[in-house]
């Protein structure tokens, strides 16, 4: 009889499956929203899968820690509600994000400056950015209930009995429905199934720097890298900050011209490889992360086929599945942002400006929400009482 797969191998496969299936639609939705063609979005999915796979293997093997890398799901959600003058400008913003992450590795003061931004305001900005996309399942369920309701039911049932698999299963059902529709309507162009990397020459401008790159950088750092380090610390691992930022920054920078918006430390899926379920021996759990990285590289080979299938879906259907996947993220962001009563006025101001979608001077609402939130934070938040002399 063949030997059963080890627990580290199973944990690594589960980590990669959950990481990919839980958010690939969010990534495709975000890239298309800032101007990518179907081919450019497919290229972005391929290069992101490859970059996070290689980065995971490199960090896990070098540190002997279960460090896993993921694409920036909150960043993709931000893109889905943002706007860019052109795809070239969006790619320029991706390049700048990679450079800023690298600068964080080389210059610790930049990390300290990011840490000076109240975490509740970063959570509030993310919550406001997520709301429009999280509303999509509600709208689409009314417009195409025969497609969306089965996906919602699968998600809801598994969320009750097996939360880890709720979102992956919902996306599997989504892909199954899309595949059936594509087969009914004549299938998918075979040429689109082959993974191809499409180069885009980046363009930089003030709108890319302020309106897209800075919010994307802040969301990636505050919602992925910092929590990712915290998850590893909770399991007893002190991951090297500079090495992790150098690898993910370089991966983002190299992948950006091919459509990759950002890679970072995994946060939600990090526990799958770092926890005791991966292996009772903490010194062996890095093998689970390495398996996850190799699996991501394998997913890169089929990413183009997934993207080609998604393109054939009815308008709004994939966005509905993506929004459904972000409901737990929205809940966590709101919970963290509104935890303390004294923070709530600045937090609510940040959320409302982010939801509004306003654009001022070509700069989107994500940036202005932080500006308004910081202003309210400085003005309205109660100051600590000064003890009498």
C-alpha cells in the first residue's frame, strides 16, 4: 500500500487551496477595475501565483519557519473600488508599492512611520473600501437568483459546519456554474488556457502615487504584513522582518510589470501551516509552508485557464462571489475599528469617506478617507487627562 501523505504535506496543500480559492476572484475583479484587459488580468493572476509560491519556498527554506506568502486580498479589494487613468498608471502604482516595501526593509523608520498611523483608522479605511464590493452579492442575488443563491447557500452551510472551507467551496461552485454556462454556450477559447505573461510599461503620475499606491501600500502593510507577523509570533516564531519585507517587496516589484499588484505575508491562511495541526513538532512545520509554496507554483500553471473561464461569466456573478468572500474580512475590520467608544467618530468619518467613492483632484476616496480620519482623530478624540502637579 502507498504511504499516507504526511501531516505537513496535507497542511501545505490545504494552505494553498484555501489561499488561492478564497480570493482569486477578488484579484481578477480588482485588476479589471483598474483597466486590465482579460489577458492582462490573467497575466497578473499567473505572476502573483508564481511570485508568492517562490517567495514562500525561499523564506520557509531559508528560515526553517512556516512563513507563507499570499497576494494582497485587501489590496485587490481596494483596486475593485478604485479608479486609475489607465492600466499603465495602475502598473506604475504596483511598482511603487514594491519599492516602498523594499524601502521598509532597508529603512526601519518607514515602518515606524506606518506604525504611527492609528491601526483603527487603517481598519476603518479597509472597511469602507470593502463595503461596495460586499454589497454585490445582495444586488446580484436579486438580479440572478438562480446563479447566486446556490453559491450563498453552500457558503452559509459550510460557514456553520466547516468555516475553513466555506469560501473555497463557494468559489468551487461558482467555477462549476461558470463552466457549465461556458460549455452550454460553446466553451472557452483554447488559446486563452495557456499561461502567458503580458508586459506593461509602467507609467507614474501624482494620481498613481497618492491615490492608488499609498492606499495600496498602507492596506497591504496594516492588513497583511503586520497581522502575518503576529500570527507567526502567536505560534512561537520570530520571523525576520527585514528578510520578509525584502523578499515580498522584490517579488512585488518584479511582478508588477506583468500585472501583479502586491504580495505579502499571509495573515488569514498563515495559521494553517504554522499551527500544531501541520505537525506536532514546531521545527518541522516549515515543510508545510514549503509544500504550500510549491502548490502555488502549480496553481500558476492553471491560473490562465481559471481567468479565461471567469471572463465568460455573466456580468456581476464573479463580483458577487468575490464580495461574499470578503464578508468575514469586513466583519473583522469593523469589529477592530469600532472596538473603543472614544475612537468611533474618527473611525466613522473614515469609513463614510471611503464608502463615498469621491474623487478630488484625480485622487480616490481611500486616500481622502485617511486624511479626514486623521483630522478627526487629532481634533475630536479625547486627550488623556493631565495629572495635577
